[in-house]
């Protein structure tokens, strides 16, 4: 069965930093998504997978814009250390609801990148933001999506 709109696709995948081939995500868990422009996968990758079948491989380079986005310095914030409990540590994550440009609420996931006696630095960028990504995947499974999956636009 070929990958087409409204098919559920399972991929074995790996992500690498394209500049130095260092692994970023070893894909320990398979990636399962609903094919057809539902926003579950990077657009360039989804196009490359169109009409592939089980066992086919794709390898492509994605710019930061095509993948996790450009690094945005505005998403790095410094807050007083006193705003956090004594257990705050580098690598900890916090979710915050912020208002976007048009006044809608959106969720931003912040990663603690530095902790000192005076402040805590939070970074709202994806850890791979600003990186050119080498994406490699093997199609592990393709099946018809259920009516519910299509309605919800989400693979189960």
C-alpha cells in the first residue's frame, strides 16, 4: 500500500545535525502520523514520502525554517531566582500560556538553560531550533485511516 492522503504511516526515523552528522533524535519510538497535510509532519518530509511504500527510505536535509524554526532570541527570558522553588534545575521544563500577536492564547514550553543565585534563564525555542536537520526514515507501516482518525485529523 502506498502512502497517500488519509493513510496512517509509521516511520522508523533518525534526526541528525546536518552540519556535523551528530545524532539529535535516535527515534527510539516510531513516528506515527496521518498523511495528507494535517500538520503532523514537516511539509517537505511529507511530500518526499508521498507514494512510498513499506521498506522505502527517505533522506533529506531540512533548513531550520523547514523544520524546527529559526532560533528566536525573544524566546529567551531571564527571571528572578526568587520566582522559583529551591529545586529548579537546568533541563527542567515549564509550560506557560502567553498571548500571541492577535490576542489568542498559546502554550510555550520553556526549558531552564541556566540557574544562578540571582536569576533563572528560560529558553522557549525548540532544542533543535536554528539547526539544519538531516532527516532519515524508513517506512515501517502504511494503513487506511479510520473515519474517526480522519475526522479528528489525528492517527491513533
